[in-house]
C-alpha cells in the first residue's frame, strides 16, 4: 500500500494531468481534494485528447476508481456535461468508478454571476478569476450558509436553504445596481440535475478508509499550484482554496500519517495565467517562443499564459511547503533548440538579495530575478524514454535544477503522450 499526493509547485499548468494519468496505472483510487472546474488537465493518450476540469484524471483508466472529495466545490451542470463528453469518447462512467463526496459543496448559478461582476468591478486590478463561481462558493462554505451534495436528498430543505443563499447575495447585487436574481428557476433546473448525480454520492472518508484498509494504492490529485494557495501563494492573486499537500487529507477525509509520498509537478520553465507577480516573466522573443512551443493556453479558459524562465527559488519554497519527496519534471522538450537557458537562482529587492518569495505583495512586485545562464542543447528530445539518451546539456540542466531546489527529480516528461516519460523512481514503489 502507498498513498501519494500530487501537487503543482508553481502557478498551476505544470502538466499534472499527464502525470496523474501515468501514475494511475498503479493506483486503485484517485482522489481530487480541492478546487473546482476552474482547473484544467489535458491528457493525450494514443493521439486522443481528453480535457478534464473537474473529474480526476484517473477516470480514463479502465480499472481505476475516482473520487471527488469534500474539499472540492462542484458545479452540478458542469459535472454532468463533463461526464457526457467523456462518454461520447467511449469512457464508461458509472457509480462503480466515479464517487462524489456527499459533503462537497455546490456552486450555484448566482455564485458565477457574483464572481463575474466582482471581477468586472475590479477594473485594472483584476485577480484573474475564471468567473466560474469558485470563490463565492467557498465563501458560502466558510460562512456556513452553503449547500452540499448531500442536500440533494431532501427537496424542501434544499429549496429553503437555496432561497436564503440567493437572498444573501441579492443584497449585494442590488447595492451594486445589478439585477436581482430569482432562485426559483435555478432551483428547478438544479434539482432536476441533482437526480442524476445522487447515484454517485457516498461519504468520501469512508470510501478512502475502506481502500486504505484493503492496502490499496491511493493517489491524491491537487489542482492549480503552490503559489495560488490562499495562505501561501501570491495573495491576493490566488485561488480560493489551499493547494499544498497538507490539504489532501482535509479535502478528502484522511489523516497526515497515512500519507507516504508527496510528488511535486514542476514545469521546466515557468508560466502563469491572469494577474499577479511573476519575477521571471519574459515578455520578449524567448517568452513568446516558450508559449508557442509549449502550447500555453488554458485548458479551461483558453487564455494565453504568461511565460518565463525556470524559477528555482519558487520551486525550492514549494518543496518545503509540501515536504515534497520527489519531482516530476515536465515539458523539458519545449526547451529544445534554445542556445541559452536561464535559471533564476536568487531575488533582489532594492539592492538586497534574498532566497525566498516574500509574503508582501508590494515586495513581490519589486523582485528582480538573479539569473544563471546554462548552455542549451541541439536537436529534439521529444519522445525520449531513457535518461541516457538525453543530450549532455539537458542532463546538466536537470542536475542543476535538482541542486537548486534541493529535491531529486524522479520523473521526466518529454512529450504530452503518456508513454513518453523517463522513470527514475516510481512513488508507489517507495515505502
């Protein structure tokens, strides 16, 4: 038995989907533990492209059970839409291979309206939210007025509580000069779709405990990345949940002593979507080249990602925050053909050198990266599955990254395809 947590070590979009899919071959259960359908994973399997934003990546595996944990906020309309899209690609989805936590909170239509209006009113200081209603849904959860998946079991109580939520948000909408939202039509649509979801509902903690007792391999899948964490990220330009490894237990229902391995997914360069500080951002030709070659467009929003060089300070901090045991290094092939490759090895703020990302947003905006320049490699490494076949310069780059972030690299992805992975160590084989 082994329980492995997967977290992103940057600002998301590190390629977690492929790695989760690859690891799920040995996983009996894959658990999504935070976020909502604001996060996207793209899987490429035998040329077939699967784009997921709510369902755990293991759903495309024939013998893997997937679970959406209590830490996730769920848009029921999107959940059904995503299920149908996979079924159209001949992926069988049923209550035996998909479980939805009965205590996960719901995203309501009014949450999306509030989210979009808030972002619009932020003007030039937009957070960069996807407008999917994630933040307002988490606010209602913390405010103890939210609706949960298990509330689909009682129609009268569901309707009564939903009306209270609409009354609460309508006060703000009216104060902002926006149209008041009627809960009745939304309730009727939501209740009807809830009938379809009920068959998937179970207590997540109980399911996980049963798998744990049977000595199964469990994979805990996070969304977004470390520096979008609401506590440890570049606040306020963050998501509305905790994204680091500690959240895996809270968002699914299992204690920290049950976890065996934390795997950090790390892109060979750095990207970010939306607003916020980005010390190594490159707005020149190199940044454009990284974005074009890496196909850096959001799975969920289609927005172009900001691109820049690898930030070792950022990743080293992520390793510490999640007690990461090993790193899966992704998109190394995107660096093919660069004559020089930069690595950020330190920060400078007003002539003072530091080796960590400060919490203050004011200080974060003042950061100037300190670069180390390495020689690039010629030719393509796409599809290489043995580390010995990598160019000498690529091996040096990997070695230097390991030294700087103080963590070993155990997996290297050389293309979006499932099979194109260099395996140095499998987390499920480590006890």
